[in-house]
């Protein structure tokens, strides 16, 4: 599940639940729609309410990073639990993000 807060140039996507293959597909569709409509300068992905994330979550973030960068924007990850922040860092994805991963 996603709650979106969109001010036009800055979108905050608060993700909820576990991010596995099935959840990532639904989240990807919703995020792609809002990115296509808004062309944000910044996408903030808030992982505070995500308990588990596998490689599907890495793919979700990486794909949205490419979409936002195509609009000239960037992504910030915030409130990641230590286990999720570790997955993001180990994948090398944190080095591609505007501010790394804010746990």
C-alpha cells in the first residue's frame, strides 16, 4: 500500500507493509502513474512502515530512480529500518541516491 503526498514538484510516497514480488508490482504501477503525471524534481520514499523488503524492493526503487532521473529529478529514501537500509546499501543502490539512505 502507498500513501502519496504530491505538491507538484516533490512527491512523498509512504510505503506500507512488506515489499515482495506481488506488492512491488502494485507499488510500481502506482508510482509510475504519479511520476508520469507530475515529473517530480524529488521523489521521497518513506519506508517507516515497511517491515520486510527483498530484491523486488531494490528493483522497485531502481526503476523509479531511472524514471525520476529522466525528468531531471532524484530520489531520497528515508526512515528505513536497519535491516532494510542494509539491503539497500549492500545492493549498491544507496550510492545512486541523492542522500544515500536515511534510517
